[in-house]
C-alpha cells in the first residue's frame, strides 16, 4: 500500500477499527478529517464483525460503519481500500456498488512474477532465479 501511495503521491491513512476505541461518531470524524489526496486503509474488515448486528468491536455498529463508508464517497481525492482474507464472510451490504466499487483478488505470485521480483531485488543474479 505504501508503494501505491508513494507512486501516486498520496497520503496513507491507516485506521485500526479492531482496537475497540472507535465508535460511530469518531469513525465519521476520522474519515472526514483525513487529508485530501489520501488513501484510507481498513485492513481485515472480515474480522471486524460476526454478523450485521454484532461488531467485534464494542463501540462501532455495522450501520454506523456503512454510513461512514457512504460519507467517504463524498470526500474528493480520497481512495478507500478495504482488505479481507475472507470475502465470502462479508455482508452483501458492504460489497454493493457505491461502497466497494472495485474488487481485486490478489492470488499467489506466478513463477514469472516471482522471477521478475527476484531479478528486481537481486539484479546481480539476473536470470539465475
């Protein structure tokens, strides 16, 4: 994520929602106060809640979370990234267009990609990966 932010010359804002310290109002405030031209990263959203009515964190409601995401759409110059290891566990309301417009699956690297990465980091050994 840092590479993307650096390449696009954007700020990177990481929000840890599993801390238990963020409630509906503070999440809205944090998202609205994020700098312009920034990437906002919410990692492991699948671990934040068990079901629509039960957030793993005690102060943040699922409804408040969705409302906060809707507010991010109105912030110009901000990109919201959410990561998950279990997309199938996410509520469809979270994945609908307008909240999650682009879904990208990052698989394991192919052999060609691994060789390319090796050669990039170890140029003196190029072709020997």
